[in-house]
C-alpha cells in the first residue's frame, strides 16, 4: 500500500521526525513526552462536472440558455453549432489520507517545554484530488516555551489567538501575567490564516492568480483584565505589513468582554478594520436561565466580511448584514430529554447595485429545532431540523439518528438524513437523502478506532449544472497516544 | 428485712430472678430517658414486677434510696436485701447481683432532678409512671417528659433543631452501647429531608454536639475527603462501632443547589477559588483533574486533598464521551437518593448547546478560563481545519452553501477560503475557469445585471469559485473599465494601505508583478 501512496514523501519526513523526536527527548533529559497520532483515511465517491456539448438542433428554446430534452440547461453561444453544458463525469473514489502527529515534551528545566503539531497528507492510488492532498507536509505548530514566574515566552511557529480569531506566524511571543490580568506581545513572519504558509508560498500561488509578491510581518498586542469579580475583558491589536514595509496587508483591533450580571451571561465582541474604518463584526449575546430547566439566549450581530489588503476584494465594497437570533433550550430534570429551538433573521445593507426590476434576496431567516432523548443510559436518540431561507442558498435539512454505547469503549450509531436545496446560485435545486452508520472502539487505554460509512442519493430537480452527489463514503480513523500529560493518569479520555 | 420500708422482697412465686440484664433494665427505667434503646421499650413494664411488690414497698426509696442522693451503693437493692424474703422459706430464692454502672447515652442527674419534686411529692413517678391506684405501674421515662421543662426549641424528641446534648452524651462516651444498639439509634426526621445531605454541616457548637450524640468521626469520613483536617469532624472522636457500621457502605454525594445551575460547570471557578474548603468537603483532586488538564486552576486544585486509601473516594467525575453527546461535553455527578441505592449519573452539561459556534467572544475575553481545562492544542484541533470531522454534521459538504452565505460560522476561522474552498470547487468542476460559462447561477439570463448586488452581499462566497482575474476582466482599466466601487468607497484609504492593490486594476496588466 505504501508503494501506491502518491504525494506522500511528507509522511516519510514525518515518520523520521517523529522517530528522531522520540529518540531525542530522553537524551536531552525531558521528564515526559506525550505524542498523539491521528491516522485517518476517507473514501468519497466523486463525479466532478465535465464539459460536454450537444448539437443546437437537439435543444429547445432560443437565446443563450436553452434546454435539452432531459431538461438540462445548456448555453449556446453565437453561431456555434453546439451548445455547451456540464454534466457529472465518471464516478471515482477520492481516498485522502491524513496523518497528524502532536508531540509535547516537558521537563527540560523549570517551565520549559516543546510542542509540535505536524500533518502529512496524501491519497491512495490514482484517486481524484482532495483539497490540499497535494500539500504533502504541513507544520501547524512547533514552538519552544519557557514559562516562569508569570512570564511565558514562546519561540517558533505558533498561533495568535484573540478577538480577531487565530493567526499563525513564525516568530516569538511574550505573555506577562499578573493575577487575572495579562499582556501579550507577539510578532514574526505572518502566515496565511488556515494555510500555514507564507503569502508568497507555493500553495497559495497555485490557486490564486494574483498572490502577493512580498511576505508579511505580523505585529500584535493583546491585553486582558478582569471586570471586577463578574467579568473579564480583552483587547487585541494586530497589524500585518509587507516585508519591504511598502504596504499594509491588514490592521485590525478587537475587543471582547464576558460578564455575569443578574444571573445572565453577557458576551460582546467588536472587530474593527482600521484600514477600512469599518466594523467587521459586532456582537452582543445575552443568555440566561429563565427557569430551572430552561435557558434562553438572544444575540444581535453585525457582520461585514474582512479581506486582506493584498486581495482586490475589499475594493468591491462588500456590505454588512445585521442578524438577530434567539435560542431556547429545555432539559428535563433527569437530563434524559433536551429540546432546543432557534431562529434568526438577517438583513443586508443596501448595496447600491442591481436593478429594481430584478430583485435579489436582501435578507434571510433561519429556524430550527432539535431534540435528544436518552431512553437508557446506553442509548441516545436525536433529531434535528433546520430551514434556512435566504440570499445565495436555501435549504431544508433534517437528520435523525440513534447511538448505542454499551460501555465507555465502544459505540455504534445510525442516522438518516434528508436535505432539500431550495435555491442556490451555484448548483441546482435538488434533494439528498442519506443513511449513515458509525462506530468506534477503544483498542487499548490510549488507542481508539473510529469508522463510519454512508450512502447518499442525490436527485436534481432543476436543470442547472451540479455534480451528482449520489455517493458512497467511508472513513477510518485511528487515534493513539503515547505518554501522558504531567500529573495525568493516562492520556486518553480527557479534555485535550 | 425492714417490712415498713419493704423495699426488698420477692413476688413469692420465684419469678423475679434478677439477672445482670434485668438489673440494667431496671436502672434503665430510671436513667434511660430518651435513650434510644430504652425508647424501644417505651410503654412496656420493666422486667422487675414492681406491681407485685406494690404492697411490700410503699416508697421507691425503699429500694432506690441512693438515686436521689447520688449514692451508687444504695441506688439498687443488694442481693442480701432480696434474701430477706427470698430465702427459700418465705419465698423461693432468687439470684441477684448488683451490676456495674453502664455508660449509656443519657446525660442525666437524678440527684439534681430529685430536688425538683412536684407538688404531690411523686418524685419518681413524675417520670416513671404510677397512679394513685396503681402506684408501682412503673415504665421507662419518656423523652417527651424532658421536653416539658427543657423546652428550648424542641417541638418533639428527634424534632428539628433539638439540642440533643442537653440530655445526651457523645456517642463515643456511651461505651455501654453495643454495635447493634448504635445501629438502632433512631434517625431524626430532619435527616430524611431531600436537601439534608447537601446542607447538614453544623454551624454552631451546639449543633455539632447534637451530631456527636449519634455520630463519630467515621460517620463523616465515609464521604468527606477532608475529614482528617476538619476540626469539627476531628472533635467527634473515633468509634469502632461506627467504623464497623459504615465499612463497605458507598459514599453519597448529593448535588448542592448551586451546582445544579446550568452554567455551574463553567462558572464554578471564582466560587472554588474563594472557598476551597467547601469544595474539599466532597472533592479530592481527581475530581478536578478529570477536566482540568491545563494550568489555569492548578493553584486551586493543589489546595484540595488527595483521596486517602480506605477513606472517602471523593466525587467521581467523569467526562462523557463527546460522541454520546454530540453538542457539548458532559459530566456526570453522583446523586443521593438513599445511602445504598445506586442511581444513574447526573449529566451536567459543561457548555451550553451550540457553544462550538458561540465560544469565540468568551474564549477571546478569557483564555485563562479555557486554559483551565483545555491545552492550546485543543484549539488547533478544530482551527487547523482539514482533519477535524466532529465540528460539522455528517453531510455538511452537501449543506455548507447555506451556512457559508449566512455566515453561521466564520469559515475563515478554520479554513483558508482561497485554497480550501476553491480547490475543492475546482476539482468538482464548479469553480470558474476564467470565462463566462454554462448555465451557472441557475442560468438566469440577467445574472450579469444582478451579480453586482450578489457580490456585495456575498463576496466571500464568490471568491470560493472566482479568482481575482475573473473580476478584473471587466473591473479594470485594462478590461471593460466597469467601476466596482460602492458609494462609500474611499480610494485614498486603500491607497494608503496598499497602493499595489490599486495598481492591479488601474495601471498594470492584471497579474503583472
């Protein structure tokens, strides 16, 4: 099987690195090493769209868009004798394989530890490509930490986390803690969020036709302090500049607060784009128990997408939407029943675009409800229904299933789902029904195997092009841990 | 024998052979007021047939003269006194031996009470019965008789808020009680309340003394992991009888009222930090470390005791597998419905439903709180994107479009839209190939006239199929020159940030470096 792996040279690097790491840690005197591995493989039937054509004479209608006998839409251009369309090609199974390795080593000295998270990707056989499967090796995190006397210093590839989300970078950070207050400064070479590559890296260049030609450097500050005894607040400033200091890729600030007041939890956050001088996000959420078994939350938010300044998207004046959301949840006294319902309404700002005679959805709403029932300690029965009607894509979605867990080491589940695409820009209206089984077993204290398989049937009800999502899927996932955290009995079964 | 006093005699039929036990019970008739063992016999006649001797002994003091004076030697008749009649001639012989005093539960002074004779002069019968016609209808004293004078706050014997130590000594001092007698001690009604176990800690010395009447240190150490360090528990003293009774019985940990709050599992930190001793009553360190693997709460946890071998185990908390509770982590606790009946674990939701979607502001505001239970690698499990399959529901790839347009969650928190979304759309044949193509956007003929509005409302979604060059084909000076900027657009701001971005459309050939 190894011989059939392609794009998997990273795995060899990974195995080598892991072996070296294991061999190296005792040498340098680490008190403990914890390594967690996750090996996963998926199989997904795909029928990508391929271009096809049909003689003009076999279509009905006039103009650019006509219809074939089976109802599919085609595009006829000028005097060309053929009209074009796309249809699903031959079925092929994509089999992406991902290997994650996490290693934590500590005890080199007071407060000194090492942490790394690397990932190798590939595919089995000549399967169709899967997102990022050609990115054979990815170092997600790798840092050296010294934590002494209220000061924590990290050096290496790491993430800045705060009100602006997560931003990975290669550099250093210093965090100073005094009681519940903290101040952190960080900086280094900026990486593309979610990509772990610099903006000038090959991965981005392969997909973006206008990538930046200079790396970015990240600078940031985060401060946090308690709000009396009932809350806490933080603020983050973050700036990414071109390496030649000739331009700014982004500059944003964020403020977040969480307060308990009169039995309610109040969470708020703001994200402000200093370059555009506009809010990207503003959110206020209040959640409170309204009875012993019932809780409720109200949320208001304003969202305007943020784009790095190395893209042209920000110049297209994207508009914000405002959303009001409410949720209510109830649990029975014995916790065997729980029901929740949610609903939201959103409305976009005026775009100053388009024609009055051709309106487009300028808002949307969603609603949903879910229930869980534990008839016996080993059983969980659940069902969820959601409807989302709005701009861009709308759907009806329901899922119902049951899980059986005879003991803590095994479980088995089955779920049926139904999905109706009501309207979309990109793909056609249709229905997807599916059946899925899942199961897992613990093979040892720190080894777990999880597998699932599913079958989905897709029926298009409109002629717009869309891949046939009728497919089989399966996945296998092996999770294992060697070593343990300081003070922990075992590595498994704990919140990581 | 002195027949005037007639305090010693026989029933003349040889049925009054006194044994040690009979002697004790005879004494108990006087001294076991409110003592549980005696209470079980309440209403019955003492073994000594007092009524048969009624005519022989006109006064109680005939046999029990020492009770009123505190003279132990004359508190009970001697065997010689019995033989004055039970000599085999006048009456059959009896065997009798004066017993040694037994240390019971009662704290009672007959001499002190003897000075409080009622107006009729019936000093003994005030408590021990007897009527004008049946003077020696003797029975054990009832505890309620005490309450007539010792009213304090007692509504009844075993009532709420009784000051037990007024009449009783500590159990450890009542060495005369057997294990079975200790086991048979009656349970006050207050102990049956559903909330009793959760809030039974004595708050005053008087209340603590009441507990000590029936309980020893082992009673508390069965459940309280900090029993050895609590003065109020240590003051109870050890007792082998109690140790024998609680051995093998499971610890019971009821859930206090505040623990039942929906968000207690998340918000218990300040309460724990301010009063660790309260936590330590039920929780040993493993209670915390089943969740707290981070460093955020280590200083508080270190102040909790470790469960000692053979001692109380402490509340056993265990994370429920996430797959069983797909929405949030869950944590069971052990409820108390009875001392012995095992009950189903109580599921406590650590985070509210939907927390995976809403945790952002709270995590940003207080990462220290997150760090109490989560190492930072927990964040990258999801935010690193493409190898986390638990966050989205199973068929998410088929439903993700609606979530993406509505920003149900911020895709960019975990995925790079440029790469992750577009590469998949490209492989699926959905992504743009750089020219006007067939029948997408549901083949709406006027799409070109609508797309501007759609783009401003959902530009992130546009970018998952379209590259920048697709737009520049029209929206650039080298293309059709169509202005894409909205009315609020400030060119100088953009130019100040990154003039290269402007040049892509306005001066240079798109794509030129």
